[in-house]
C-alpha cells in the first residue's frame, strides 16, 4: 500500500507542478490582450498575432491545469446528494466516477495521439497571416489527457481507501 500511496503523492505533486507552471500563462495572456487593446484602440494599429497567441496559450493552460484540478475537486460537482453520503459510500461513488474518467481519457488519448503526430510530422501551422506553428499545442493534448489519466488512477486508489474505511494517506 505504501507504493500505491507513493504513486498518488508523486502524480499529484507532478500535476501540481505542471498546473503551477502553466498558471503563468494567465499573466502572459493578460499582457498580450492588454497590448492588443491599447494598440487597437489608442493607436489604431491592431496586431495580427495577439488574439491568436492568447488562444494558443489558453488551450495548454486549460488542459494542463485540469489534472491537478481533479485532485482538488475543483470541477463542477453536484453536491446535493454526494455530501449526504457516508465516507464509505462517497468513496464507492468516487471509484465509479474516476473509473469513467479513466475510460474517457483513454478514448481521448487514442483519438488525439494520431492527430498530434500528424501535426508534428507535417509541421502544422495556423494558416493565418501570423501563421505560428500549432503542432506544439496539438502535441500537448494527448500529454494532458495522459496526466489526467494518471491523476484519475491516483484518485481511484484514494477512493478505494475511503470506501474501505481507511484514513486517506495522500
């Protein structure tokens, strides 16, 4: 059991680190959009790249922060019935829920990996006037779902502990 809890701690720490790293993207997005607003409305000189860059930063931010958000239970949740459950039954419900997340992440990995590889192999760009490479963003999609898969597996381990009435150790 110590090895499983070590896995839970490692994956959660990894996803916390990744989420912290990509949270810096928010500051970059705010600066880029602010630059665009000032440039467009004060100098009548809109950029061709600012909104596209903000979009390219938001995708990885959204996807890579998600696995840690799963651990912190920050996603939308219907609490009306769940909070009335005992710890044991909440653990059982969580086992089911996280198992569904595992299935969904496996489907997304299976479907996004070929797209990401094709984008990488072709050096895909956005085909806009700025035309930045977008294959790095597409490559992050299966990576983000893999991290979500690893976090969902860790959450299953912790939910099994709760369902068994054990103190959760991670």
